[in-house]
C-alpha cells in the first residue's frame, strides 16, 4: 500500500470514529457564557471561604495538569473562549467533586483516595467538565422563571456547600433556588456522561474507567448515597451506555500516570481529612461556627412572649406561603426560613439555638419515597442534637394538598426541662423534601400547640 493510500485510510478511520460518537446538543440557556464565568467566579470565592483547601504544591499541580489535559481534549464547539478554568483540591473525606458555571472545579481528597486509577479520577473530572461545557448550571436557572443573575452565584454556592454552611451563603437569595441549580436532571447527567466519555478518549483515557468510578462511588454510600450521587442522579443503565459509547471511540495517546500514585502517597502522609458533617459541626473552614444569616432574635434565656392572636402571611421565595403569628420574626437562609418570637433564637453556649418557633426548609432527598426520605431527615435531626429521640409513632396527614408525615420528637430544652419537636414532611415536585419543624418547651405547649397547628395547616406550596 502506498503512503498516500495509508494516509487516506487513517483519515477515513479517524473520521468514522468521530462520526460514530453520540452528538449532544446543549440545552436552552438565556444566560451568556460571560455570565456563567461571573456566576462561577463569585460562587467559587464563597466555596473557598467555607471549604478546607489542600495547600500542597504537589497535589495542586497534579490536579491542574490533569484538568488542563482534559480541557485540551474538550470539544471545540463547546469550549467557549470566555471560560476560566481552575482545579482545586479540597481536604474533605467525602467522595465528591463539582464544577461551577464558567470553569471552577473542586475535587475532594476522598474522591482521589477512593479511585483505583488515574483514569477514574479523570473520568469524574471529565464528567464535571462536561457540565461546564454544556452550561447545565445556568440551563437549570433558565428553567426557573424570575431568577436574576445577581442571586445565582450565592445560591449556587449555597447549594454546593449545603447544610448549615450553605445557609451562611447568599443572604437574601430566593428561597430554594440553590437546590434547583445544582441538582442535575437525569437527562443532563446522561449528557455529561457521554461528553465526558468523549473527552476522556481524546485525552488518552479509557471511558470505561468512568463507569467503573460510578460503581465505586455507589458502593461507598453505605445506607445512603454519597454526596456526589445526591446531586448527580443515575439516569439508569449508566454502565451500559458509557461502555457502548466507549466502543465507538478511538482512545488517543495514553499519558503517563505515575503522578497518580505519587499524589495518593502524598495525601496518605497528611493528617486524616474531615468529613463534611464534621466540618459543619466545627463551623466551617474559617472556624466561624454558629453564624446565622439573619442574626439573633433577642436573647436566649429572657422571657419569650406567647404567640400573637393576629396572623400575617409570609412568603418563602417562589416556593411557599405560610401564615404565622404577627409577633414572630423571620430569619432566612438559602434553604430554610425560621419564624420565631422575641428571645427564642440566638447564640447559647457557643451554638445557634432555637427554643420556640418553626423552621420551614428544603432538604435534598436520596429517595423519592416519602417514608425513606423522611427517615433520613429524622436520623439527621436525632444524630445532630444530643439527647433528642423519637417520642411517638409517625402519623400520615395532608399538607398543601399532598401526602405528608408528622414525626414527634423530644429532647432537652436549652431553657431546662423537655423540649417538644414535630417534623412535618412532604415531597416537592423535583424530588426534594420539604419540611416544617415546630419547637417549644413542653410546659408551653398549651399556648404554642394551637399556633403550630395553624401554621402547618396554612402552608401552600407552589412548586408544581
């Protein structure tokens, strides 16, 4: 065969390989790539304040080199010149990684330690890079009407950070916005899987390593899915369609992977990483435990007035309305809002303490089964509050026209004696769990019980 014939054959085979890959079209998006960059930059600044970063030149350099290789392999038609990439290692044990609009990516130490090869780490990073390229974060925001760019950065950061830390972020953002922005649909997940597999192949990695890492992540979850899977739901048949895509792709020149073992050795020589739960209990990377987005309402230990007989209607962003006593003040955060009387919320013995009032919020649910999602939330309440326990059996009821569950709890009140807590839960249309928690000392239930009943019955959800 002549040289010209061989060249023609190579060009033909390469063109066939590229043509065989699945074409993925980015979803509708009303934001510009430059706005993605602005949103991502601001959200990343908040994340870096709250997350412990691995400050090690070897680890940082390795992650940056791996990230740059993947960006170089990204589809040119998707890789907008405005994007500004960064790759930051996070010193947390949880298996997690996420990318923000416009390019900032964060990879937990636990993700690297759980991987069995560099290809698996590259696979997760390629998947996250695909979310950036397809602009899934702002595409999610596009679906939700009325959200302004000024609220997006803090809302995204709050959704990523999650828990109590996330409540610190984005004061005044629209309630529940973050839970929609960074919880990808199964459609978006499959798109990121396919584009991620294509990036891996061009970068010299076997896309089957991506499927293998997903299986590893799922196995690490124990009784509930790891943090990564809570915002990256399995579209179904994930391993099968990734492997099918891999069979259609030509894998480029394989890179040296010596750095993977070197960085794992480097990480193993460091003190053990904390979990996200431990970070939240300590108050975050900055050590500012106990901060709130709305401040204290009076002073814990002073007299708390009974609920007013006059009620007012309050709004939780675009998610709900509720009727509350007129002498209760709102303390809002990204994923929850409290309504409390004077002297019922504030610092007490180094912790944020609620003695009287209600909290309405949204929690990510690992299951679309109301019973299972509720149980996970209750387990979190019990484990996170010393002395708290389930006080009676759960009961079914209706809240805002949908099936709901109420779970009675009891614990020790900061004011002395027994504290009575009820957790009311129902599912939102997007699969998240909406909850209403009522809190009061047992000795004051005669005055607070009727008010709590009226508050719960007044809730009107507007997510559908």
